[in-house]
């Protein structure tokens, strides 16, 4: 079966130089990619893939050209180079002082109690606005999952807490899944205490925790989560059409008769790794070992390959792998 599809957009030609891919698209005048195979007895012969491209006034082997046999080159389409995106600091969660929620236990904005504690929205013990989240019961805990976090980014969970019973108590604020999940503060009677816990997200969802260690009730208000400024690195985007190494370099020097100028046309031919893979001696199969799975066979062959192979993991879905 032959599948043909249109190649939309441009084809980029790049060479690996000093561990960076350098484009030669502005100098390329043409590119040809050939690969395929044929029946060979009961099997199928895989032919070596060839990439041929011509560069105008670039990489002249007689005038400072740096291309050498064995150098890696690639052809790709849809190429977008890697770039960084700066994200400013900002709120990712704001309880809004709980003022928008109805009194009682019906709508708690995702907050749930850990038994035997109970929680409710109530108009007392507030720091700002008119309502707060009241946690009743000794050692009461309220928690809430927060999604949309970016692993590796620093966040700060902040809130105010008030002890609404006589005496002193200690309050804890933090994130349940982390190694050091909380920050502790002593809260006097009817005096708001501001607490903040800074953490680095390790997953896209974490569980916020509000708790007290004493036997008295506390109220929580003005709960927010703020993200610090961070930089997102977006990797390059491309659809690879060919990867290989330079096998031959030639040049021609046509003259423009109108201007008398001589141009260089460097023709570069690169071959993919099919040749080396198909001629590599293979060993290690066990006669009495039974039938190998697809993944086990590929892993064994890849171990003796002379070119890098991205072998599938054991148990991977059945796919067509290109080497």
C-alpha cells in the first residue's frame, strides 16, 4: 500500500553544529528524500534512505565549508524553534472572603471536613467582609483540592485565622501531599493571625489544608493561593521527515553570464541509519526460550545496534516504529 499526502508549509534543512541545530533553509534550492524497500525472497529488503539537498553560496567545500562526512542532518516541516514564555505572579485561587457563599453547609466552595470535625459558612469571626469558614471540633481539619497548578512553580497559600473561644490554640495551614506540609502559628482569643505557607508544586493538583491542634473552634478567612513569577520553556515543535548523517559532499560553480559572477552550489547527500542497522550482526536469541514478544525482540536487537534506537517499553501499545 502506498500512502501519499500533501506536504503543507515549508521543509527545513538543519545540520547539527556544536550541539545546536542550524537551519540552512535560506540557502537551499531543492531537497529530495528517497526511501523504500522491495521483496527479497520471503522477506522484505529495506533500502537505505537518502536525503539530497543543494545549497547556494553556502558550505562551499573549497571556500570554508564546515560540513564533514558523518555529521548529523535532518529535514523537517512545521518547525517552530524553542522559546520561553514569562508568566507574571498572580492569584490562582481566592475564596473571596467566603462572602459570596450562602450560610450553612450546602455550598462550601469545595471545602470538606475531616471527621469528626464539621465546617460551615457563618457570619462571625471574620477578618474582612461578613462571613468566614468555621471549623468546629477538636483538631478540626478542612481541606480542598486545587487543580491547575504547574509542577515546579512556587506558590503561596495565605489565610487569616481567628480563635473564637477563650484561650489560646494553634492553627496549621498547608498542603497535604508535601513532605513538610504545614506551617504552625499560635492564635490568641479573638485576634486575627495571618498565616502563609510557601511551597513548590509537585503535581497539577494539591490539597489545601486548614486545621487547628487545640480543642477550640477557629474561623478562616481571606484564603488565597498566589503563584510566583515563572518562566515556561516551550520546546521546539516539528515533524521530522528524515534524520541521517552526511555521506557525500560535492560542488559545482556555474557562472551568471549577465553579471559574470560565479556561484557555488554545494550538493549534500545524507544517509539514514537503515544501512547500519541491517548490516549489524545479531546474536543473543535463545532456541529454547520460546517466542519473543515484540518489545523483547526489539530491545534485544537495539542492544547491539550501531545507531541509537528509541525502543518501546515492555507492554507498550502496538505501533509502527521508525528507526
